[in-house]
């Protein structure tokens, strides 16, 4: 027989069931004779408020809370499904004591689990939150199961546990609430995207590889969407998306994911999202290959990628740093001319004590218009400087190599042009004698003089003879 004690226990249990969505409990129990206060045929409603707010202190008594504990944090698009609880295929009528007794047999902690014999669930109605809430209206008196069934565009970690709500709901003042408000709690995931760039590139035009990793948490609900967007700066030239992986599984292009026509956006397909769901807590890794085609002012090239999962975004930025080393080859002297044809090797390590290279050369260059220039990758992230050494291996025509062909350490800083002048000596030989040359010239001059003098004497003698005669 349905007793007052059991009714009080049932109503208290029903209160706890409705409060379970918020994790808050406690409401006064009504007495058995108050069941007669329920008006049969009354139509009620259940309004589900959904936010990312943490639980608040106090009691959820089924009324509209003021202030709203989720103000400013309402979640839109979260889907809830409402199902009437049936017994022997008929909705439980909570206008009767027998109906409350049947409801009492379903404790809140079993909501969503298999029902006892005789109990079943009616046809479900699904609605999504708008403005942080959704209202199921036009409800007849009875017991209802509410289940969170879709995350919408929200990165939900743990869904609210299924819960029962009764129409009507007992108030603490011994009245009945036909329009119940519930505040199930959600736990949202956060996205942690981190990005790295390799430091193997040494010269402008080398391939630069960027690795984009997103830590994806496990979710109680299927993921709705995943996109990764990387709009390259004007200083980078796209080469390829080398690979996309979930965990250790390499995905298949156009099966598990697609790439936009401009190569900027990766989107997981339905099959890819299913793999993401099945993986639990995992990572999504995309490897992007580019080429640096120009050094910007400041020498820092940033690459920013944006990941969007279920409408939640996170950005990851990393950078590679560049600078310029310019050698000027001049002839020795205060106003030495620029020299062509000098050949240099560029090294990233210093020579040993005997002048031997300790690594392979990074590049080789020959002076043109007296200059050889290298545009260099100096490092990544905070590595803004790098040291270099150059070795002259061939002097310009007519010049000789220095006794020590190695430069001192050359420190190149991002965004700067380091100009280093290296001179060559042009050898000159000693003066060479020209044997007999000076005497011959003197004798020739003297001979010409004597001949001129002799010729003059003859002319004078002849002239005198004519005068005397």
C-alpha cells in the first residue's frame, strides 16, 4: 500500500533526480495527502539551461535561478533528448499515488541505464539550446528522462549524466511546479596546439618543415568538425602538406581529410572524425613543407596555424630567423679596387688549430662585382644569431691567397646584413737589369754628336775656301 512515508521518500528522490544535473541536492518532501493538490490534465514544461559555468553553492529547486549561474557562458547548439518513462507501455501518471510509487522504483543514480522489467521509454524528442537553453513544452504529467545527445559546435569533454525530471515537481512550500528549470553541468575541453619548425635549413631557398601538433582530448560525444588553417606569409612558398596523422596512424588524403584549393585548410572528413573519436585522447599532427623566398624586415618569419574543433579555436605560432652575410673582396691598399673571381667556402664551425675544416661547407660562392652574398637561416624561436667562418680557396687572377685563408668568427644577427671586407695582395717582382743597354745608348748619342761636329767642320772649311779664292 502506498504510504505517506514512502511518498515523502519518493518526492525527495524525485527532487534529487532533477537536481542531479547540477550536482546539488535537497528539497522538502510533501505529504501523501498533498497528491490530491495535483491538477490532472495540467500541461507543463522543462527548460534545460546549458552553460560552461562551474557549479554554484546552494540548491536547485526547479525554479528559474536569479542570478543565472551560467550568465555569459551559455552554450548554444547542445542537443538534449526527452523521453517519457512508460510502465506497461503507458506513461506514468503523476497525478496519482500509484504513479509516484512507480516513479520511486527508478533511483536517480540509474538514470540512463537499463530499466527494470515493465518499464520502457517512449518516443524521444530532441532539441538544441539557443541562447544557452531549450524548453520542452506541452508536457503531460509524468516522469521524463533527459539525455544530452549532441555537443553541437562545442568542445565538450564530459556530457551531463542522464537525469529524470517529474512534472509536476514538488516545491519546498508544499506546492507543485509544473514548469521546471534544470541546470545540467558541462565540462569543456581545451585545445592545446603547439607548432615547431626544423632548424636544418641553412640558406635562403632551402626547404623549411613546420610540424603542427594538436592535443585532442577524449570526448563523450562524437566530434562534429576539425579544421586546421595555415595561411602562409608572403615570405614563404608552399611546397606540400607532407602528411596528416591521428596518433601514429597516417591519414589518407581525400578519404580521411581534404585540402582546400589554396592549400591553406585541412578538414577531417566524416571518416576522419570517426577515427578521431575512436582514438580517445590523442594528437593530430600535420607536417607542412615550405621554402623561404625572401627575408622580411627584421629577419623573422612567423607562421601561425589555427585549429578549430567543434567551433573552438586555438592558435599556434612559431618562427624562423634570417640574416645576411656579405663579403667584399678588394685589392690591398687604402683605395683597393673590388675584385672578381675570388672563391670562398662558408662554414658553420671554426677550423681546428691546424687550419683544417671541422665540417662540410654550407655553401660556396664566387665574387661578382667584388661581392659574394649568402642569405642565411640563423635559427628558430629565440635563436636570433649564428656564427660563421669563411675560407678563401681561390684568389682573383693576379692576386695571391693570404697566408691564413680563414676569416675570424663572423656573427650574423637576424634582420641585419653583416659586411666583411677581405683584401688580397697583388705581388710585384724586383727590378730586372737590361744588360748593355745604357752604354750603347751613350755611345750612340756620342757618335751622333761627333758626326754632326765633323760635318760642320767640313762645311766651314769649304766656305772659307770659296771666300779666299
